[in-house]
C-alpha cells in the first residue's frame, strides 16, 4: 500500500500535518512494504527534507497513492477522482460553505473518511486536535483579557517556538480576581483546564461560583446538566439530553450574570439551545465581557460568535446593545470575542505530534490490518464512497441535492 501525505491547500494555509517524519518512519517500520509519499509544502511545520531523511518519497504526484491524509478541507480542484481521503471535511453538520465540496466528492467517486467521525464502539472519538484547541484557546482567552483591560501583554501562541515557551509566557502574568466559566469536559475542555490549572486559577463548584465572593481568580467547569433543564420539568437524563436536546432549555443566564469570562469548549448539537440569547446579552445584568469560543459554531451555542476570527486577526468586538460587530477593544462595554476556527495551528508542531500519535495508535491498525477492524471503526467514519453517501450519513441527501 502507498499512503500519501498531501499538502494543505486551504487558505489561510494550515501548518499542521497528519504524521511527522519520525512518525512516518515508525509506521513504515511497523508495516513492511508500506510506502509513504509526501507532497512538498512551503507551509508545513517541518521541512520537506526531514521526510526524505525519514525514508519517505517526496513527490507532487499523489495519483499512485491508495490513501491520502490531510488535515483541513481539500480544495475542490485538488481532489483526485476515485481516491480514499482522510481529512476534516466540515460537512456532517450540513455546513453550507462546504456543500459543493461534498457534492464534488460524490461526483468524483471519492471515499471520504472524516476524522471527526472516527469513534470506538461506545461512540467516543479516537482522534482529534481538541486538546490543543483547548490549550491554545484558553491561552488566547487570557491574552484577550489582558489586552482588553491593558493589564499585561502576552506573546501570540504562534510566535512561541513550542508549548514550553507559551507556558513560560503565561507563567509571568498576574491575573486579577476575575470569575471564569468553562463549558465542556471533553478533550477541548480538558486542554483548557490544563492552562487554567497551570496559571494557578482556583477551581470552584458551580454552586460556589454563583453564591460566594472571591478575592482571587476562580473558574468553574460546567457540564450539560449544570445549565440545562427539561422544558416539562422532568429530572435530568443525560442520555435523553444527548438524544433529544431540543426538549431542554438553557439556564446559563445565571452564570452570565456572575462571570467575567466565558471559555466555550462544549460540543454543540444544532438541535440544542444556545447558551443565551442576543437579548440576554443586551441586559444590564449580563456581565461577561470576554468570550473565547473554542467551539466556533457560527450563530451557534454562543450568539456573539457571528463570524470566525483568524490567527492574524484573532479578536473582534460584539456590540451587545446594537448586535453589530465592531473593531477589537473599541469599547469596554463590548464583548470581545476570540473565535479562531483552527486554534491548534498556532502550535502546529506540538499539535501534529499529538495527532500523529493518535493516528498511529487508534486508526492505522484498523485501516492497514482490516481483520482488526471488527468493530467497524473505518466503516462508521466513511461519509461517502462509490458516488453515494453511506447509510449512516443518509441524512445529508437533501443537503447535497440543494444548489450551493
């Protein structure tokens, strides 16, 4: 088999890669006869020559590969008919901006395996960049707060050589006694917690957060049950919430009246209620003035996320009274929003190392040794093949039939 590591073509360029050179060497050693071809890239976080030294073949031509690995969406003109691709397609939530991408994948008989859909038999994801999204997102939350109030300056994460240098940056700051609320306890939330804990922010329970006064910075971690109630007053049921989130309503408003900063890390189902409404933000009791929306669902769980921000332009202000976007830090009463949709790209080497380890451990055995894929890991993540959507993704039929 020949595996191809493709060049990232989405603009702005992404510096991450599915496998680093040393990881490629490890894979080829573990699977004799396997060849890895690498498409040269001026933007990747490691130089092309490092792949050549690791025993990979550098080539522009990927047509001879059986499987192609990327990170972000592959530009439509670059898609090779009939190939099997692994990448984050951002289509499974019916994202309109990628409708034409999915249509083209079907037209070109491409097999699409979406990293986001690779799960174990319990439905838990087995590969993700989430931890590093949480790490960089939490760092950017403090960077945003410091800039908004003129308290301190932090180097941008992408300006740091690696995570160690980033940690040295935030180790020198003194955070005032602010109150921070974090949603989500998955990979993203855990990554955010690593930063909060490392900075020395004290964790308190949701009840303490709402009821006590603190003379030091504190944070609370909210799970779904902490800010949702059933519309008919029924007792909390985790399975029921994840199955039918539309039957619940959000009570997050009480936390928004107490918190200074929101770090949004929870996966959001489009059928679930938003954390709060635009009208809520306009109320005098709404206290949050800094939002780090790591989830970055546009017009999703966080209504102030009306657009994504970028690594080069990381923050915009949301005028909560007029519901308009304003320049970053243009008014203390605005909500300053950090909603970068490719946060791990700010620490591309560390993030790629982490991702590649998961790919080798959790995914490649199912792909390269089919007899090991008895639980259907690859099958469940296959969105399309042979010009058709697979049964698990049949709900996208109406989506792909619409005009882009």
